[in-house]
């Protein structure tokens, strides 16, 4: 029994990717010639062997399809016919998905480019190849409004541009934007570190002493460390000292009585 397994295709997944995976399975089982054209000049014996391989390959392919898809192509009698059957996917359904694609807010541009390219590939696998200019227009129109400036420059500033050129420009700008954001964050970190250092030096003027740093910051954080220079008590300044106020009040009363 082969160690390779392929999920059943139900018509809504990636048809091209399913074809690639099922081809690996056929190669692993030595049945890959089942999806190749039979040379009419082969001998009778070789043709019989090819028919046997084709039957076995057809079984592998049918078992890799979901029931809803298998019902639609059950009349197909050859492995290569089933493998290349483009009716497994709806041509109009894939066209609708491609034409209605819109980039969502917050989606990384690299991720959206991959999603758009996948939609184009799925459509081209079951339909005729699409003109390159049409693909470019569809992609530009599906971008967010924040890309308007670049979109207009491409639409009105150039006669021809490829999808590869556009994706290269977008990815380069995205990389530059991320680099600028990281640079701004590192500058902000340096500024914040500078401010914390100044806090440490605002104590008694000592520039390199850890004692000066702790003393300066502790005064600003805790009010009960304040010492009155008059009464030597803690919790208030000299100008707000109750003992000094009381003394001044007595002096004022004495001076008033002397005048009378």
C-alpha cells in the first residue's frame, strides 16, 4: 500500500494542486503512464498492458474524488480523460471568484498577492489563458484605496507593465515600510532610556554614583521622606512648618501689643 495520500477533491479546492498530488500517487504506484497518451505504434501486447495500467489508474483517480464530483464524471472511461477533465470545476464559478476578489483591510500584501495568483491559476486551468494586461487591471482594481497613488501612476504613467513588476514594487515598498517602523521604534527606545537615566542623576548632583541616583528618585516618589529644615521633623517643608507658624503668630501678637 502506498504511503502517499491525497485528500478527496470536492470541486471547491485547488484543482491544479490536486492534479500535482495525484500525479505523485500514480508515480508511486507505477501507474503514471495512465495519464499519458498511448502511442498508436505500440505492439498489441504493450497496448494490452497499457489498458490494464489505465484501468488501475482510473480506480486511483476515482477514489480521490468526492461523491458530488464523481457523480458528474462517472461516465469517463479513461484515466487520462478523467485527469484532464476540466468539468471538475465550474468555469463561470472560478471567473466570478477572480473578478470579485477584493483585498481586505489588514491583509498583508504578500499574502494577498499569493491569493490573487492562485485565483488566476485556478481559472486558467479550466479556461483559456487570460491576457496579461487584463490580469494587471483586475489586480490593481482589487487593491485597497490606500494604494490609489501607485495605482494611478501605473495606469496613466506607463504603456505596459507586467504582474511581476507590480508585485516587485509592492513587496519592496512593504519591506521599506516595515524597516522604517522598526527604525522608529528603536529611536523611541533610546529616548525612553535617556529619560530614565536623567531621573537617576537628579538627586544631589552626583553623576556616576548609584547613591546619588537612588536618593534623587526616592525624593520624588515618596513625600514622607521630606524633612523640615526648621523643626527637623518629616512630612513637611520649612515654609509649611506648624512650629514656625506658631512662633511667627506669637511675634505678631507681641508687636501689636507694644504699639498700644
